C-alpha cells in the first residue's frame, strides 16, 4: 500500500478519534463543575461506547456497500455536529447527545478505514504492517484531543475552567474532523465488490457460526477484557497501596507507551511474525503477568508489570485484524469489523460494572486471577488461528 495514502488515512483517524477523545475529557469535567454526580458522569462516559455497540454492525454493512468516502463523510458530519452542539449549548443533556454522536462517528470511521486499509494491502505480511501503523492512530488521538481541550479549558476563558473555556474546547473539537475530509480528498476509492444480500442467509450470525471467526472473536474478547481489567484495577490497587495519583498515572502511562512502542516495531519484523504465534505468546505472557500482579507492592514492580503487559496486549490488535481480513469474504469485511467493534464496546460498557461488583465482593486480586485464567484458556483457539487462512472466503 502507498505510504502517502496510509499516512493520510492515519491522519484522518487521528482527527475523528481525537475529536471524541477531547469531548470525552471536557464533557465529564463540565458536568462535574456543574454539580452532577459521579453516577451521572459514569452514564455520560458510557454513552461514548454504547452508541458503537448498536451502530457498529449497520456501519460495517454500510461500508461494505459504499466503500470509504460516504461513511467517512457521515462520520465527519456527526463529529462536527456533536462538538458544535456542545459548544453552543454546554448543558448536560446536550453533552450526552454529543457523546452519542462522537462515539458513533469514531466507530463508523474506524470500520471504514480498517476495511479500506485491509483491502488495499497485499498479503499477510503487509496486512500486519499496515494495521500496526494504523493502530498507532488512536494513541496519537488520545494525546492530541485531551491535551488541546485541557489547554483551552484552562487558558481560553476569562478564568480557568469557566464556560467560555469549555466552549472554545468544544469548538476546537468541531474543527478537527474537518481536517479528515481534506486528507481524504486525494485518497483513491478501491474498486467496489458485489454486496451480499442479508435476505440470502448472509446475516451476521452466519459469520459467528464459522469456526475461524469464533476463534478470532473469542481471542479478541479475552484480550479486550484483559485491557479493561488492567485499566480498572490498577487505580484500585494503587489506592490500596497509598500511591499518589501521579504515580498511578505513571503506571498506566507505562502501559500505553509499551503498547505504542510494540506497534511501531511490528512492521520491522512482520514477515517473521506469524499471527497465531504472536497472539498465543501474548496470551501466555498476559496470564502470567495477571497471576503475579496482585503480589506487586511497589510502584517500580507495578510499573514494570504494566509495561510488560502493554507489550503483550499492544501487539494483539494488528494480528487479529490481519487474521480477520484473511478469513472474511471481501464483500463482508465491514460487517465482520462491525461485529468485532460491537463486541469490544459491549465489553467496555459491561466489564467495568462486573469488575467493580466482583472486586467489592471477592477483592481485586481474584479479579486479576480470574481474567488471567480466562486468557490462559484462550491460548488453544489462539494457536488454532494458524489454520484459519485455509478456511478464508468460505463463510
């Protein structure tokens, strides 16, 4: 795939995702400033993922029918509309609407971009390379959006944190997705594929019933749950050990740095990294780290464990995406990506609630060990992913 086109696609993802990331920082802060409860803020944050749960599959089918430009245009419109409404009417109900629009736009954009990049790649090695580069986009956007919003909230108003500062922050997020359309103007659309009619038995559950897809979805869910439990449990463990907020943040930052670092390195060794071997080793390493994590007592040991876990989990997404494109018919890649995104976001909505309840009843250590055991049981289907390409295009 052309490197210039890939860079434009990555930049497009950064702009749309960065808009959501900025709103996800600013909206809860504004709600808390206006006196809303933590429960209300939790509901607000859940809306970013909830919209993707219900719209991911239709968005995937839409991308299968219309390619890249039309889904991305709708994603840009939704992002701009959500941020503009929040800037014009910075009240809680409108913030909830902005969260729904921004979350839906990010999901639709991710699916259409991943579908386009996967179809443009030639062979398994290039699939791993391009998805490693593309997966760096969310990390960059999670830096760009929140940092820009934070600076505007603190410095654009008359005083730090006033309503004017929030309006400027939301306004900046409304401008960011417009850059996406500028970047995509010179990206060539791929040749269309014959769509599959849903009335002819080609429903989403037909994909799920295929053994290769079941393996991919199971492995993907296990590793997404491990990611979620780490994000949830580290602050809880750090608080129990009386660590400061900055120390806890540094531990989580080590995880993010490692995840980004391994994705930068994968393209250099893509030809020598079989998907099934990388995913299986990552699951083994994750289960070992989870077994040991509750015994970590110092910031240094927890930071080291967090870094190793970031390496293990960070390399999974490019491998899963490469495998998914190899086992899915060209006409249904968007639908398969929608299924994957729907499962991930459903996990992100439900798992923190489950982890919180379990942690309160049996303790965070048991949560770590339980999820680690679940990841270990997923190693067998992960190893069997090596046979999946033989079954490709037969769903």
